[in-house]
């Protein structure tokens, strides 16, 4: 996820991404290990709140200094959005203070009922990027706080990329937090993806734009969890929001950041009660390990760790959206499946991949996996999940439950498929149930680390298409019926029905 300065140049696209219409986006796995010389930073300030134990419950990040100059806000943007057209403005702030790291007491049981206590402390100065309604009257009261993803070697905003239409039409505030050190000071990137902007991977904000970000410092990813808590406390008090007063804070993270959400929910949220809800997208079976000062997140260690579920004894609900490819393979999230409850929802979406054509935009063309990468409508389902979570927080009504994708038995389970190769079970959409292509979480034949995450789009043979749909009208009728069924079930929003219909391809039916 590389390259763009500020996502304010082109209009939003809710449906199938047009070829070449968007700029660079990447989501490779990466492991970061680097050191840091700490700087003397301003003292933090306080607001009421928090919970028993751990760091003092009233510590909040100082969000009073707006970042300006240089080349403007930097983000590895997957999707660019005309914020002015959406009625939004963007501001960037330093977040400064002294954070705690944590250590686990009594191990990390698989039921997620972990006990953390503070370990060391260190000064930090990172950045937060705020996108909010230009008119205060349009604010919904909900703030989405995204732990920015660094798997491509730069800060990126995949949750914004997937959810921005829903965020802006509802009037939510979105805040991206540079929580991890590679995004701020750089570090070793073990897996890189080709494409424009890839030369920035691993450099960090300080080197990418020293005029704007030269004062930033990060003490290591062990402190990232408390940094997130302190930013949340500042936001809840109205800092960096130009007078807006939040009623609900939702923590959000995708991929590596979703691993971090698991750690935060199980170990940190019981101490801080900093968030009202959690939106988790494409987690693996385990959680992001705690690390020592100056160290980056041990993502390899996370992939090799024991599975863990979300604990079930907290008030804040969790909505977990998993793609088909997340369930098996290197992420293997099926090992951490848990039942839906009054505090937990899991949607497993058939025919989707960890990263896809919508997320990668124009850079999808730079990656050769042997077949086109997955081009399913995951982002449409993801927006319905966000609506489900925010309604849950506001009204107390739990979202609709979703069926699980069917898996084979055995030590290394796989996805069960029909005769065409399409996954059975799971949350389903018209491109899966009325197929022209086989949308799959399985990668193409040219294997690489990034291709393992991108799934595949394989055209059905022409004779199979003719067998399924004797006429174009028959295809369109079936597709429309399927779309209505998906919307009625609650897995795609009514506002996104037209975008769902855009995925139909009647021109490929010859009858």
C-alpha cells in the first residue's frame, strides 16, 4: 500500500474497480525488526476514564499540535476519495506522550482470557490522520479508529479503502493511527510487492517527508497498544476533532492490524475500556505477540503461535469479517472459530480473498499470479458489517448471523467446493451464486507470498456459461434475484444494491 500523499483526488467507486482507475495499493506480509533512539517529548495530558490496573487510567495522548508543511499527509492509499465532494475535511496531528508496554501474567490461554500488566515505559511522538464531516451537524457520534496497516512497509488505510462510502454517508469520523514503528521510523521489510511507490517501503514517515514528520519518534511495537489507548482517550475528550464530541469509539484493523486487535481485545481492553466496539477484518488464528523495546511486531511468531479466540467476558462487542482465503493456508483463521453470541459476530465470506482487486486498484495489473486476482465484492459485505456493528452499539440489536464456509476434515482443512470450484457455505453474494467466474480464495498457479493472499478469478468455460444461462435475460433475472436475496438477508446494504449489480457481466452470456 504505497505512494499516495492524500486521498483527495478522485471520486469514490463503490462497485467493481475499473482497470487503471486507482493508484498503488499493496498488502504483503512483512516482519519488522529495528532499533530506535528515543527523543525527549512533551508531557502527556489527562482526561477521565479507563479501568482498574495497568497504566494510569487517565493518560491521554497530546493531540494539540497539527502537522503541516512538507508534501502534505502521506498514506499508502489503496483507494482515493474526493473528500470535499463527500463533505469531509482532513487534518493531521502529532500524538505525543509516554506509553507503557505490557507483559502477560499467567500465560496466554486459547480462550483469550489474558492478564496483562504494564512493563516498561517510553516517550513517543507519532501521527494520527483525521477525516471528519466538514459540518458538525453531520457527525454521527461514531469515531472509527483504524490501526494503520504496515504489512507493505508503509502506513496504509485498508479499512478506509473498504468502508469509506459507509463512513462518509453515515457521518462517522475516521482516524488513522500510526501505531507501529515501521510506519514512523522505518525498518526491514521481508516481502515487497512491485509497482509504483514500492521504493518507499521500509523508509518510514520521518525519511519519506522529514519536513513534515522529522520530529516523530517511536519506541517499538510493544508500546503500540498503549499508544492506541491514549489516542482513543484524547479523541473521546474531543481532541483533534474541532469540537466534535464522540459518543462511540470503534477500534478497527485489517490483516496484521487485525492480529493486533486480537491482542488488544484480550489483554488491553480489560484494563482500559478504551473502545466501545471492535471491527476486525482478516485476522489469523493467533494474535500479535508482545515484543520488547525497540522491536517491531513479530508477525512470523504470530503465524506460528497457538490459536486464540476473542474472550467472552467483556462488554464491547466484536464484529469479525473473514475472507475465504483467511480460513486456511498461512492465516488459518478457522482454527480460531468461535460461536456467535450476544457480544460476537463472525462473517466468513465465500469467494473472497485477503486482498483483492478493489484493494489493490491499478497495481493489481503489476502482480502476476498466473490468473487474475480475486475481484469479488468483499468491500460491499464489509460495509454491511460496519453498519451492523454501529447499529449494535447504538440500539443494542445484534446483527444477523452468517453461515460458516464449509471446510474439509483433517489436520490441514481446506475449503469444500462445488463442481465448478466455488466454495460451499458462508456469506454469499450474486457473483458466487450466479457465477460467470470462479471467485476463489485459492491463489493462482504462480505462487509467491503476496499471491497466497490475493485469491483468483478464473472464467468459467463458455460451454458451462451457456449451460447455466440459456439467455442473457435468464442470467440477469437470476442475478437480480440473488442480489435482492443478499440485501434482504442483511449481507449487503440497500444503498449498495446498485454497486452489487455492477458486478454482473451479461455481455459474457451469448444466448
